[in-house]
């Protein structure tokens, strides 16, 4: 359906997943790619999005852009999380339809599943019980997005696919201690604790200059020309201030303190694997493949003989086509189907960084959800399995992090 000359718009092409999808497409010979930064195109602006589609007329769309954040941000900005994401999705999906886009790939998150969903979580457990409260608004927005794809397919015969990735990590990950996810945060903490113990203040300065903590950079942490006590006192004062700030994040001399008991289980997927899965689905998987129906024809979906969409066709309205029965949960889980404890992850990171200190767990702090494993049976049946195992992934992430400094 999409040849090498097809114009593909990747929304969110500077992000963790979007950038990896962009690179994966290029490596496969798809070079007619279109991207816009947030400054260039605000996806919450309906008029601007319409203008973009009018001008570019893409053949396919990858919707990897989203308004995201950690637990604290999700709690503080609940209205923003649901409204910003809903606006972006509605604008992009509706304009994609209005402009006859052949294929659309929507990226969600496995936070769409109920807080107490049976493990591993199958696609069919969607909407079976309450969501995790802390990210409810983001989850509802993503559920709405996958339902938009499903409903457009059923009513108009479009070919929009929704994928739900597990916890991602990889190149361009977020290592800012105030709002990063568990793996990059853990890795940076262990790395800095090692540098403190080794007295590597030049490297600490480089790290903090690249990614300041609470606005604190590495300026003034090194001075090879010090010879007088007043200067030495100033330097020591700055270093002491850095140590005090880092200690708030559990980073000490040869010791790291992590939240919780270390027993929660987590599944991780290398972002470039996620990109490969996404592109595989974009290029090779159609809606009929996802729902397991071979006869995905104009009889059911109102496509005209020349391939155009009949906007007035309503046979699928209401989410069901009588002859096919109810069709729902058409999204695809993307992950490894494997998990490890937070403690086991910390041991992997310790080994990779070469840290010889101690890692402690503050059991007075919350663990979060104890288990979040997804079932990837559907993904495997569609011809894709992950390639990067967690041991190699941790090593690759550490290498990328060091090179990014």
C-alpha cells in the first residue's frame, strides 16, 4: 500500500519513539518524510493542523506526539493531560480522514488498562474495571484515541491502527532527575554516585551542565588553578551545595537510595524495537488482519470502486456490523512479554556502570503498581517479536548516555 515514495508524516519526530520511527523508516528506504517541531506546528490548533494537511497532503500518518509527564505532573495538571491529548488526536485523525490519508498509526500506552487488570494484560481487558487514578486523564485520552481509530475504520472503511507500547527506554531518553522514568533516573543516580566517590568533579560538572538539577549546573565545580584558602572555600561550598541537592534524589558518595521495596515487576522495551514494530505494522498490517476478518470489503465498509470513502455510509455506525458481530479492542500491545523486578534492574545497572557502592531501598516510599506485564500474543501473530533483551538494552542505554554528555 505504501511505496518508497509515499509521503509519511511523523508527528512527534523529535521524541523518544518518534525519532526512532523516523530513523527506522529512513533505514528501510522511506525518505519522503515530513516532520514539524511543536514550535512549527501546534497540534492542538485545529486551524494550523488543517493548513498543514492542506499543504503537505501526506499519504500516511504516524501519531507519536503526546502531552506526557510523570506521576507528579499527571496529578497537578489533570485538565491539561486530558484536553491537550484529546485536541491533538482529534485534530490529526479528523484531518487525516478529511485528506484521504491511506494509513494512520496511533501510539498510545499500556496505562489504558485497569489498575487491577489480570496479568499478563490482554487487549480484551480494556474498560473492564477502574483505571489507576494518578494517570486516569492521560489513559482516558489514549483510550479515546484508539476508539477513534476503531470507529473510523468501522464507519468509513479507513485503515487506522492503534499500538500500545509498554515502558520504553532508549536513545533520546529523558535523564532529568525531576521528571524522568525509572530506568534512566536509576542509571544517572548510580553513575553520579560513582563519580562522587571517585572524585571525578570534572565529569560531574559536565553531567550537570548537560542536564541541570533544580536549575543547578556544574559551573564552578572545578578549578585547577586554586592556590588560596578563600578560593578553596568557595569551591568546597559549591561542591557541598551540589552534594546536598543530589542527596535529595538519593545520590550519595558511593550509595544510592531508591524508592520502594524493589519488588515491583516491570516490562521494558527498547525504543528502537518499538519503532521497528511500529513500522512493521504501518507497512504490513491492515485493520482486517487485526480483527481477523479476511473479507474486509466495500460491502461492509462503504468504500467506492475507485477507493474513495463514502462519507455517508453508516453500516458500521455504533461500533458493530451485524454480519460481523461486535468489533472492539482492535489495538495491539507492543512489548517483550518479559519482566524483572526493580531490584533486578538496579543490579543490572550497577554491573553496567561498574558501580562498587551500595543500593538501598527506602521502604517508606511507595512502590506504585506491583505488576504491569502485557500479553503480546496478538503482536507475535502479526509477524513481529522484539530483538533487544534487557541486558543488552541497559548496556546500550548507558553507552548512549555517556556519549550524550
